[in-house]
């Protein structure tokens, strides 16, 4: 009898262990399926994001118009406050234009466009042209205007088309 009960216990343990193994394998399989589904969803989402995010032509045109206004203002020495007023006038003047109505180029944004977008671009352009030039001159000075201290500089160099002056033809 002792042997029989031992066999029954062993049999029961084997059955339990096989059931446990099958249950564990099912759980592992379910978790693996969940992970694969998540990966699949993630990949689908990534694909959808890349295919649906296309450059918006209208936003690009608005950004180009704002950059053009800022460039024009800086080129002609117009203050950022006057540029803000000009933007308001343009909105009223061209009220039927979607681009004009979407302009929002105030003092802070105009200053940011001038210092963070236009200035690095033109500086890079002038430096590239100066590398090709045989001769160039650089003059600079310190200037105080109210509580603002500036260090303006002027670059003059020979290019393929003639003499260029950095302070006049570039930002």
C-alpha cells in the first residue's frame, strides 16, 4: 500500500506539474503575444506618424512671409515695434489673404527670427564667401546706446561679382 499511495502521489504530482507547465507555457505564450501585439501597434503607429505628417504648405508660406518681413525690417533699420505695427496693418490691408491673416510677427518673435534664424544663416554665408576671397577687411567698434552696449562689425571682401560689404549687403 505504501508503494501505491506513493505512486498515486507521484502521479498526482506529475499531473500537476504537467498542468502547471502547460499553464505556464500558455501564460508565456499570451505574454509573448501581447508583446508582439504592442510591437506591431507601435510599428503601425510609427508608420502612420511618418506617413501622415507631411509639411504644411500654408504654414511654410506663413513662416516665409514672417521671415521676409523681419529681413526687410532689419535690412532697413526698422524697429521690432514698427514691424509689429506693420504686421497689424498688413492683416487689415489684405484681410482676404489667409497668409496675411495668419501672420503673428510681434516684437519678441521678430527678434527671435532675426537672431536665431537669419543671423546664423547670413553669418555662415558671409564666412563661406570670405573663404573664397583672396582679400578681406574686418573693422569693428564698441557702441553704447542707452543701456545697450553693442559691438558692430563691418566685413568687406572681394567676390566673383565685385566688392561686397558685409554691413550693407548682409545682416
